[in-house]
C-alpha cells in the first residue's frame, strides 16, 4: 500500500493556458469578496446604517494596505539576497528582466496584516467610525476568505511542507529532489512504498501538504470559532480582533513545524545543536521567521486584550461613580 499521494497533474497555475490569468489571483478576489459580504452581512444584521459604498471604500483602502505591507515584508524580511533593499524600485515592479509580465510574485501574510491595520486605522478615523468595533467585524470573516488564498498556494504547488512519511504525504513536482544514494532518503522512500529496485538517481520525496493544513486550521476552523463562538459574545470592542491575532498566531506557529522554511532564510533562531536541514523536522527548538512573527502576534494580541479589558472595566467603573 502506497504511503504517499501524487500532486494532481490536472491542476495548473493558469486558468487559461497562455494567458496571464492565474488561479492564485482569482482566489485572492474570492477571498476579498467573501470578507466583504460577511462584513456587509454584519452591518445589516446590526442595522448600523452604513452604506455599501462606505464598506467598499474601507475594503479598497484595506486591500491597498495589504498589497503594500505584504509586498514590503516579502521583499525585505523574506528575501535573503538583499536585492530589493539595494533596488527598492523593484518591489512593485511587475515585470522580469525580459520585460515579461509576472505580477507581484511573493507576498507576506504578516506584512499584509500590518498593512491592513494601518490603512483601516487611517480610513476609519477619517470617517469617525469606531476602529475596534469595525476590526471585530472584519476579522470575523477574514479566515474564511484566507482559506482560498492557501488553496491558491496549493494549486501553484508552492509553500509545501517538509519531508514526511505520513500516508497523506504528497509529492510536489517543484520540490527539491534528493540523491537516492543517501541512507535517509532510501529509508523514507521505502516507508513511502516506492519501487526501491528502480529508484531514480534523485528522488522526489513526499511532503506535508501544509497549504491544506493552513487552509483548514487557519481558515475554516478559525473562522468557525470566531463567527459562531465569539462574534456575538464579545465583552468589549476589539475582543474578536485579539482572539484572531492569538488564534492565528498559535495555529500558524505549530503548522510551521511541518512547513518548509523559505529558501535562504532557514531558522533565524536555533537553540538545538543538531544539524537541521530545512526540509526535515529535527528539533522543535529551531524557529522559522514565520514562527517569530506569529509569536509577536500572540504577544501583541494578548497585550491588546489585557489593555482593552482594563480600559473597559475602568470605563464602567467611571460611569458608576
């Protein structure tokens, strides 16, 4: 019995071959649409009297902030070459050296969060809307949209996980291949049920489909918790936002253990003396850039909840005096 799954050959990044229309871009549009309609639903449910145009304007500026923040983080924090720091005009340049349109390849989730927060704060303050109340409504729907973003990564066959022997491990066509002469490679290949007699010189080993893990846990699961458990039970404005930051941070932190770190970056924090190639899970004490940023999200979300809770109790106490 095989202990791995082959990546579906019928999945292609392009919607129509030969045209610069990709599923990844379409998935982003679907994600924004879902988040918009879920916010619109809450506005109407609560009878806030806010027009669809104002909601669209909020999303327009939030998307601009997301693209700017996500791109800047991806080309600075996640780029080991330093090329974009030396040539910052290339950060938003959508063409390659041959002047072929490639789009803005490479986005950072954490940078997108920062960008959205900055844009939303500016817009909501200009409109004199309560930031934390609106932030709660927005993040209550974001994870469901985020699900489609990770499905786009899966269709592209990118951001896959580390080598594994679990039965649902998947062989991604663009993953690094390893020499079959190495003992550890042959051991994993044998456990995966590969034909050991006809093993090629370089073997593509099964990987964790970490994009699907993220789509489910950081997307569907987190959305269900926020939407059905906390959305209508928040004790103060900003509570759902804080839970989102903490929840996403925790889920992503642990999924990072099975997701392969970005090439050239590896583990910025290493507390294990064991040799740890990025494609293998060796020690839980070696941390990726994503885990560091998720830890910051957890700390930031916790601190925000404590401060808002203190301000809320102080305000209630003040109103009674």
